[in-house]
C-alpha cells in the first residue's frame, strides 16, 4: 500500500516537473520570438531529448510552430527555428462600465483581434449578457471553444474575494450581483478571473513601457478615481483585495461629501466630474470636458484656480502613496489627461513642494503611454501571464 502511494506521488511529481518545464520552454520561445531547440537546451540546461519532447508537445497542441531555418556558424545542420503560434489560443477580456461592458478578444501573443461595446439595460442579467456576447465573438471569428484559454473581467469597484461580489459607485449593480458566478459556471473548465480595472491599467502600462519599470502606481481618472499598484512586477491587491482605493483617501475633512460617505475624498475634490462641478458653480454655467480643456489652455482664471486646487489635493494623495509604496513611477490615466502637459506640470510643481527630495530626483511622473484600451489590454496580458507563469493572484 505504501509503495503504491509512493508510486502515485512520484508520477504526480514528474507531471508537475513536466508542466513546469513546458511553461519554461513556452515562455522562452515567447520571449526570444525566434529560437532553436538547441538554444533552448543550452539556456535551460535540459537535455536536447527533453527539450525536443516538450517542443513536440507544444507543436501538437498548436501553441508553437516551426518558423524557418536559422543560420549556423560553421559546418553542420542548420537549426529549425521556433515561434509562438498566435492562433494557438485566445483570451477574452471585459471592462465593465456604466453603459454595459467592452468585450475584447486577444490571441496567444496578446494581439487584439476585436473589441466592442455591448450596452446592457438590465444589470441583473449582466453575466448572461457577457456569456452570450463571448459565445458570439468566438463564432464570428471561427474559433473553437477549446482554444479559449481564459476569461478576465475588469471592474470599477471593490471586490469581495469570498463572495465574488462587487461594490461599485460607478455600476448600477445590487449587493447580490452574481455575474461572476454565471461566467465561472459557463466557462468552468478554464481560468475565469476578475480584478479591479485600475490594476489592469497598471499591468498594461508595465508591459508596454519602453523603460523597464518594476514598481509603479497607476492612477485612473474616470467617473471615479482608482489606483493600480505594481510591486516587483506583480499586481498588489492587499490582504483582502482592496488595495488601490486611491480616490477615497481624504485630503480635506471639511470638504464635500463623497459617494462613499466620507468627506473630502480625492474623488470628491479632484476627479474630472468634481472639477467640472466646481467650475460650473463658479461660472453659473455647465461646461463639457472639451469646453473645460479649452478654457484651461486659454488661461481662463476661474478654471485655472479650480484646477490648481485639484492639483494640490491630488499631490497630497500622491505624496502619501509615494511615501508608503516608494514606486519607480506614478502614471496618470483617464479623462484628466485631456488637460494636457500644463496640468502635468502644475501637478509636478505641487508635488515638488511636499516630496522628499530623494524621491523627486528619481521618480517618473507621467501620463499613460498605452495607446489602446488599458483595461482589456492589461487584463489580456495578465491572463496570459497567469496561464503560462502560474501568476494568479486575483479573484478566481
């Protein structure tokens, strides 16, 4: 009996090693883009026979393909090069918003294949709507469901890891929202994940920046204000999954009441809706975002005063984040970036007044450089990294 248990354990251990080595080989091919079996053996220290066996398995599963003949220094047989097969698998990612959700399809290399906004009238049926749309996207692109490797949803709100329910000041959802359960039940054979949208914005920023940044805070200005935190290349969500509620840091205890019930939260004094509201009150006229931007860039004093007040509040919150997390970069994304370089300069000036000088010399403060939807894009890369690097640390 004991020998049988040992035998089963040995088989399990061997399978684990095999899966680990498969992941290693796949990631190296993905990283190097074009590499031979011999190079893989040299880099990994695995035997050529083991590497060939693992590569054959990846090719059989359409994850990798042979791409041509490489060059050879000296005599001998020229190596056959390997590359990732983009059509070997796909992930679906969704961004929840006030109107409904944006659903995007990405291939195995993280390249977008489609993205579309689906409007939802009844949010109690959100899960069923996402499932129906996901099935439709796969059919439209002629993708068999067995090639769907994972589904990931970005939400503008707080996620309860235990109940898989969300709390949001943006979405018209009730406390018993069950869309994640519906998704998980439908796609039960593959990873289904959910995370705060700001985290995926941060992840998108990390993978697209030309300069390697391993720790950053991404502050996302949309209807609300959230933050995604990357520490040592990993999303940080805190003990209960709620890290990054940057918009609900109070910077004025006598300030306006926030949707969360507290006073003077950054979201209540420095978000784009808050800026628009204050400008409209002062001017006795309602301004659109475009009108606000034009007035700001044309030197309108009233608008300038309101924006500077917002910068001071925002700088106070950012300085707290810098002192707590000590990131390499603070990245600003969302609607507030429409105020342009002048706003960024005002923010830097306010930060310079209160930051430790050692931080100010090295810290990157910049707008987002991601040219696509950062939520669906970041979720796709996170999903692929999770699948192939066992990097799962968000609700599943």
